[in-house]
C-alpha cells in the first residue's frame, strides 16, 4: 500500500476494498460491541462507513474516530459472517495505523506507555526476559501473595489496581531452556519443521511450546527451534504500529533458514493470524518480499498441520486413554475467524481416547482478551469474560481447551476471580499428555 503526500492511509487503500461492504447487516449479530450497545457506529458496518467517509474526504480523522476503532475488539467475527468477503482485517489495521500516524489520540501518558511497551519492552528480548524474571521472583518468593493478603494493592490508583489482578504467572523456565535447538524423532522422519516460541507464550506458557515439540516428534517431524526469537509483531500490527511490525517481521524471518524447513509451526492463534500475512506486510520491501511470500506459504497452525498430515487418525492407536474427562472447546477469534481453522482442533480432541468433547454455547464469541483489550477496555472485556465463563459452566466440563495465550490467561483469571475450579489448557497439551501416558 502506497500513499501520496497529503493522503491518509485509508486513501492509499485499493478503493475496491472499501467498496466491498454491501451494508447488508449480516455482521451485526456477530459483533460483541454492537451486541452491547445496539449502536450502528459500534458495528463493523458502521466502522467501515466511517473509514470510507474518511477515504472520500467527507470526514476528517478525529479523536472520536480513534476511540471507536480502539473500542473494536478486532475479533474478526464479522469476516466469518460477511457474504461479500470484506477484508476487515486489512481495513481495521489500516485505520488504526492512520490513527497513530495522525496522532489524534496522543497524550503524553499514552505516547510514553506505547513507547515503553511496544517499542522497548517487546523490542528487546533481554529486557522482556529480565522483566519476566523479576516478576517470576516476585511471585515465586511469595511476595505477591503477601502484598495481596495485606491489602497493599489498595494503595494503587484504581486503574493499576484493576490491572494488578490480571498479572500473569511467569514460568520458571522459558522455551530455550525446555527445547533443544534441533530435536529428531525416534522413528521415521517425515518433515523438518521450524518451531515458533513467541514472546508472551514463551514466558507464560513455555510448557505449551514443549508439548508442541513433543507432539511434532511423535508425528515424525524433525523440529528446529531457532534460539533468541523475538516478538512476531502481531501486537504492533494490531495496534497501528506498522513500522515496528515490519521490523519485527524481518528480524524473525532472519532467524529461520527457510530452505531448511518444510513447514513453520505456530501454536498461538493471534500470532498465527498475523504471521500468515507477512507476505502482505512486506510486499513493498525489495529485500524481503519474496522471503515473506515463502514464509506465509510455509506457516501453519499446529492444529491445522497435524490434521493436514493425518496425525489425528493415528491418535487412537498411539495415545493412551485418559482417566475420562469431559472437555469443551473455546474458539480463539484469530484461529476461527482470522485463520478459518475451526474443525481441526475438534478433530484432534475427538480422537483422544477417553475424552468426551462437549460443544460450548457461543464457542466463537470473543472472550474479551483481544490482545490488550482487557487493559484498554476493562469493563467491556470483563463482561465478555463473564459471559464466556457462564457458557463454559453450562457444559458441566471441568476442562476448557483454547489455542491462544491471551484466551488462556483471560479464562484462567475470570475463573479465579469467581472462585470456579476450571482447568484451561491448549488442545496440544491434552494431545501431549495422552501420548506421554502411552
């Protein structure tokens, strides 16, 4: 996408993308924010109308427009519902990029926070891991529990007090400590795959990365996990910092020898949705455009890949029956709506001996995590989390599977807050456990 001097980024879009919306309204019942307010402006149709008006120079980019686009979850349920195939992902990310370019939401506090988190914390692996280590020590030492028991969090400003309850549990060991750079299957080797460890996943759910590698080995794959991987840039791309998203994309591509691996595996839905679009993100970069196209062609979600090679058909014979558990499945938005992967995780879970899969009401409805939405829109996020938990409890299952770290954390925290015993796991963890029992 290229813009001329004086143009905003929405004007630089292929106009046919903006014209795709037929205003039919089929997206309205699928949109969590429209469901909450019943206001047209809070719907995908309403937001696209605002974007088109800005592209047509009938409206300026304003603070009100910026707030509206950040009220949107970016869950992409509208894309699944749309009969015209509107590329809302592209529109949404372009609109947010224009909001950041124009500075209509800028305040000293917001600018500093975005710079510290997006540019510095996630931009420097050692700094991110250093913060993770300090948080781990704070938690493992019992200091966090003591601070909470003494009620010292009451001394924090209201916003920080709310955020403190969302503090994730950092793991003792990160992915590079759990996974060798190259691991080879015991039996016949089918493919060589590259393993993405992520940044949030690496610190909060490193055991899921270990589970993923174990299952890939059982599937006959040689697994290469490059050391020192950085953030993939999805958080930046979804929040209007396309320049930084491109920098991270190029750094991550450079970590992998694309000629050496047949497939690149991700197990984080939100990251995967972004990673598969590296070809578009770097389309105008002469040094990376071709490599980005090859990257996107090789990128697979772990659930998608295992079903693609037929591994789910072998599971009943290779996995040992669980002690019998009822499991329900929450569909991470960027897996089902962003990547159109819905049946595959269910196929894996249904193939596990002893696991009874029960359908979750509103399984594709957003849980309210949506990247940093639970921080930027805490009230709306909490309402969505409570709605999701209520539906999970209706199934009578003690375990819910979901394939995104943000969803895992959101569901863990809402269950903890409401005092509900609930195990929240990645589908690949249940597969790995069954294989280990064998």
